[in-house]
C-alpha cells in the first residue's frame, strides 16, 4: 500500500480547494443555512466534474478514480470539503454509489450510476438496526415478502441528504436476514421529514416507509447483505473522518494565526508558553487523526483483513479529536469565538455531528475491543463493524 498522496492526488486537492474557495467560501455556506436544499446544485455538478461523486464508480458506468484507489482519492476531496464545512451531501451519495457499483444489477447500474456520477442525482442511505448496532434503537426497517415482491415498513432517522435525494438505499431486516433495496424517493408510502440538528450546514431527515410496495428488481445484491452493509459503513466512516481531518487542520491554522495576531498585556497571546503548548498539542492531534484516517482508507480500498479494525480505530479517535480541537480553538479565541459572526462555532457544530455519525467513539471502541477479544479467545467478532 502507498501511504502518501501522489502528484495526481495533490493536483486534485488543489483543484477542489480553488473551486470551493471561489464558489462556496464560508460566507456562502452561511447564506445556505436558510436555503431549503441547503447546498448549491451548480457547485455539486461542477464538483462532479472533478470527481466528487464518481471516484467510487467504475469507468464503464460513467465514473473512474485517478489512481485506482477510489476511496483514497475520495479522502482527498472529503478533506477539502471539511476544511470549509461544506454542506453538499458528499458522503451519502458516495456510499450509495459504491454500493450500486459493487452490488447493483445491470439495470440498476444503468439507471442510477450515470446520474450519481455527474452530480444530477443525490442519494441517501437509510440504515436501520439491520445495518449494525450503531443505528438508533427506534430505527427499525423491515421488509416482508409479498408475492413477487416486498413490503417495506419502518423508520430511519438522521438520514443525510434525504430531502434532496432522488434515490434511497434502504438496509432492512427480512425473515431471511439483512436485505438492501433501491427505492426512488417518489415511491408511494415514502415520507421525508426534515430534522433540526446541531450542524446548520447539512440537512438531515427522518425517512418513513409505510407499506411501501417493491418488486424484486428493487433488491440490491444478495441476501443476507451483512457484508455489503458493513462495507458501506466502512466507506461512510472513512469519509466522515476525512471531513473531520480537513476541518481540524483548517481550524488549527486559523487558531495559530489568531494567537499570533491577538495582543494581550502588550504581547501576542501566542508568545505565552501555555498557548504555545496548547497549539502544539492541537497540531499533533491533527496529524494523528490524519494518519489513522489515511490508513483506514488504504485498508478499506485494498480490502485488507484489518480494515474493520482500522475503521473503528479511526472513527473512535477522530470523532473525539475533532470535538476536542474545536473546543480548544474556541477557548483560545476567547470571547470573540463565542459570537455568531465568528466561524469557530461552525467547526464545533460539524465536529459534534461527525462525532456521532455512523457510530459514536464509544461504540467503535467496543468494536475494536470485541475483535481483539475474538482474536485472543476465539469468539465471534462483533456484529456490524
């Protein structure tokens, strides 16, 4: 495995950064808070030209990665999106695209992947407890056989991008095990209700399914689909961690610059040893989070045996680290950092949201411990990691 970004990936990073700084700086992000979709459609399509939503899709289906390491390439994009706390539904669309690319029928791939690749279609993942213990206890999605098809019932909460999505990927429990279904959002019986959450930039919703009739053509891949759902979780966690790393790095840079500029008692506050040490600790934390995230991306992309553990190590560390960095940055900025006009709170909000998405740090630490215990005593590995 290559542990460093190559020239092509660094060129991708530079291109994404230029696009975001030009089209969606933080002033634009703030302007989108009251916008119903919550993101810029034109920006998403322009981003798709750079690979925002096509890196996990094969070339035959309209996608393609730069280096053959699609998830690693996507990490480059996710870090830049996190650097400016972007609102676009990048993570769910890529998770669904990867699932369709890996398990979709020819008809499903032909219908949906081109639109996902070029940014015309937004997708969302509705994961009930069949997808793992990280889902909310109330999120029960069940599908029952009904003649030549299925009837889908239940609820999924905190589904990112659902209100703007044209396609839902639903992971549900069936009498024969976990199954996944491709469901257009306009299907009868599907309801989407927007939720108010701490992250003002992203849109989350509660998606309900009441007697939704599906035929067998809606089934994605084989049943049981536990391995596929686990892989989707790994992809989602890696991209959320990358978003966090980008936000952490930007926030530390902003905080160091502020410490150099802010004068107190006749000296920049950054000249005081206590502030120096805190800033140094934050920088070390960012590098550790980046290393954990990049290794997890390489392990998942390369289908390595330790990929589940690497993902949980990254998610457990990065989730807490981003929240800690954002909290320290707020303290170093002092009173100005607590104001609505300052941008620090945007990063703190994103940090707290990312901390719990797709399993909070405590749940992922349990997965790590369970796998270590299984390796020692020969018990079964934990479910859902």
